[in-house]
């Protein structure tokens, strides 16, 4: 096949990755590339079910009034991810409101939104949110299908590890392997039975497949790094008295809490733990975890001299340890998203190059096949 097949396969791979990102975001409760709203609180900008491009907060830059953000709410609709517009920025945090609501979230009891709570910012090319109409119905349908497949496969093989967000990766890997074998055997069968001359460029099919599988593998690796990470909130009460509760502290004193960090995956990871504001320190701030390992992080929170309730946030990032720790440390110091991009590049490019080695040995792609040679027999040429 020629360039048309290459383009078609690449487009199909892109669609699969796109849909995987949508479903993964729903399973993780964390927007991945795209998200959608479930209520009409953002109408007429976003009607119920409309989707939008979700730019990760770490990449979007500083949040400004007018931005539409997805944040982890405490009280809005019972808590959870909420997509509303920032209408004001204060010293305590952001004031948010749904475009269709006559009141702000904060006037309804939601505390001012901190940077650590913002997980994504809606892309606004030209100043207006790019709307993907009725995207929610598509995502819900795919999510139900993926969830059903996970439960069916898990029940068939008796492996609970195939359930939940981490199971998506195994499902994608298995599906990719099946597609690869089906395409490989189908291609070989066609070339064996065909009495026609195929284009010398047919090897591009294999390259397109490798690129598609590499993208799926990268998507799975991204899930493995993003899903277990995130932000933990601590509510520290600065009180006038001593208390046995570790989060209730006499004003001006400090309390020590323990935050366990686990690696339930099969690949070692490099973990970074950081705080958003002063008054909280963590130790250790960076460390490696092997498969199945757990390490406790000590969180020390200082109660302000003024009494009251104070919210503190501890953010965790983790990256598959496929690069030296020193390299990940340098990239992380520049920006928390750089190690993720570097790891994805190593995994994706490494898989593709390894596949090309196999292709070069004639194990995947069928090259040029000519029915009749000048001598009356047949000849088979390989790239």
C-alpha cells in the first residue's frame, strides 16, 4: 500500500489515542486532553454534555480572571471536579462562578480556590472556549464499553488488576497485541495467496502500526504516571488549646503527619513531593520506589498564630524510572511536565525503533512481491 494507507492507519491510531484519553480522564477523575461538563451551570458557553480542550494547569500558566477552569471543589455539587469561570483573584484564592449561576461558588460556601486545586484550564483560542458539542455522550458510551470489557476480561482470567484505571493500560496492551497479530497474519495470508504485484511501499503499513502501538503504549505510560499522583489536602485548625487530633494544633505550634506513597505498578518510579505555600514542609522531597514498595512521607504543618481553619496542599508527581534519576531531577527542576514528556518519548521512540529492528529482519512487513520473474519463476524481494 502507498501513502494513503499510511495516512489512514496513522489517523486511526490518533483517533484511538484521542478516545483513550477521553475515557482515561473519566476513569481517573482527571482531565486528560479533553473534558466535558455534566450540568448546565456554564450555559450558554458550555451546555450540559459539551466538551472542551482541557489544558493541564501546569502547562496553561497563571490563571487569570475570565479563564474557565476545572478544579477540585469541596462543596459544589457535593464536591469533585467542577468547571466554572474565574471571576476574581484574591489573596485567599480564586473566586469562581458558573456562567449560568447568579452567585459565586464562594458565596454558596465553597472556599476560595487554590492553585493546587486547579487541574485544567479550558482552551480559549481568540478569547472564547473551543466547544465540542455533545462530546459527553460519546465519552460516556465509550466509558461504558471499556468498563464492560474490563469486567468481562477480569472475570474471564480471574485477575482484579484488570479493573480500575490501571487496568486500562493492560486492556490497551492486550488489544494492541491482538490487532498486531491479526494484521500480521492477514498480511502474510494475502501476500501468500495473491497473484498480483504489490507495491514496494507496503512496508509502510508496518510502520504505521508500530507508530499507532507506540502511541497507545505512551498513553498507557502516561496513565501509570498521572493516576497515582495528585494533590492531597490537609485541613489544619489553629486553636487556642491542645488536642489529641493531629490536625488540630495550638496556635503557633507545629504538627507532624504521615502520608504513605505506594507504587502498585511493575515499573520502578521516581517520586517528587512538594508543597504549594509556606507553613508546610515535607521529607523526603524525592525518592525512588520499586515495584510494590511503600514509603512514608513526613508532612510538618505549622499552625498560624491566628486561630482558624487553614487548608494546606501537598502535591505528588511520579515518573517511570526509565531515565537516570539525575536526568529526571534536572528536568523536574525546570518544569514538572518535562520528565513526563521525556519518559513518554523514551518509551514511544524506543518501542518504535525496536519494532523497526524486527521489521528490518523481515518479521513484520511484506515487501515487494512479483508474480513472474523473467525466468518464468517467482521472485521475492525485501527492503
